[in-house]
C-alpha cells in the first residue's frame, strides 16, 4: 500500500494506492482518501467567568457585612452592660462600615434599620445616665 499525503488549506489529504502488476508494468490503483485537520481546534467560549475585579467587589461586600454583624453583636453586649462610651465608639465604627457597604437599596435599608435601632438604644442609655446626645 502506498500513501501520498498532500497539505492544503490547513488539512492533510491522504491518498491511498495499491500496486498491481499488469503485464510487464506495475500500476498504482487508487483505493481511497482520508482527510485530516491539522488546524488547532478552536476553543469554544465558555460562559464568562467572574472577573477578578467583580469577585473582589463581592468579597468586599461580604466582608463589610460580616464586620457590621460582628460590631452589632458587640454593641448589643455593651448596651446591655450599660457601657456608654465604648458603645458610642463601636457605633461610630458601625457607621463607617455602613458607608462602605455597596448593596442594592432594599438591603441597604434593612442594614440602616438595624443601625437606627442601635442609635435609639444608645439614646435611651444616655437618658438613663442623664447625658444628652442630641
């Protein structure tokens, strides 16, 4: 069997011949061909992955929400212990974290409600200690 390969247009065409003696001469008789792609296969576009910037933004939001929750637990403990000065300091930290949170308006409103309820608790605690915060 004889194989003749021809490269053309990013493909390899293989032509197969067999040798057969007819009389005094040897003839090549065509048997068939095969086509082979030598181009690099194109990679299908996968669904767009989350860019690092977007992932960082999402992780920042999660970190800010966790920090807000930790401060909320801490300030509730301080208010129950009637430690006004540390509670006010913690409230200021909570407010800074609240300004950094970037979520949609409805979620931000829920976080603000928690912040506002803590503020009202601080006002009540200051009235008990006869300190005017307004």
